[in-house]
């Protein structure tokens, strides 16, 4: 007989992200590997903008080819409390990335 067990989670579990086939198609068309989009969701620091049911998260992601960070913004739609559908992503232009680096303090003060 298998003994009963209890799963206990410590702390905040954080948001959950859902990916569907349309997500992967949009990412492919944008030239963003899904792994890079996932890295944006997992990394810190990150910049989050939540307006209504739309959440945008931007963060630098290492480019393993060039060795430089590439800033990517991921767009999500909140389906339920702390549950999001990933709907797309894009790489930021150089000036956008510079502005965000200043906001998080990695390039001087804003």
C-alpha cells in the first residue's frame, strides 16, 4: 500500500502561463524562439505593464550567438486571476532597449 502524502508549496507560486498553437505560430513569424519568450517570463529584472486584461513583460535575454543581451517584450492576456495566455512577442529596437535599461537602472538613472 502506498502511503498518503501531501504536497506543500512554500511562498507564492506566481502566475501560470499557457501556450497554444497560435502562440507558437506568432512567435515563429516574429522570429522569436519560444525559449526566449519563456526566458523573459522567468528572468529578473523585468518590466511589467498590466493594463486591463493585457500584460506586457519586457526583459533582456542572452543571445547565445552574439553574447549580447536582446531585449524582448512578451504580450499576454489574463484569462483568470494570475493565469495568462501568451499571445506574442517581439524584439525591441535599440532605442527602446536603451530606454528600458535606464528605467531599471542598468544604464544610469532615468
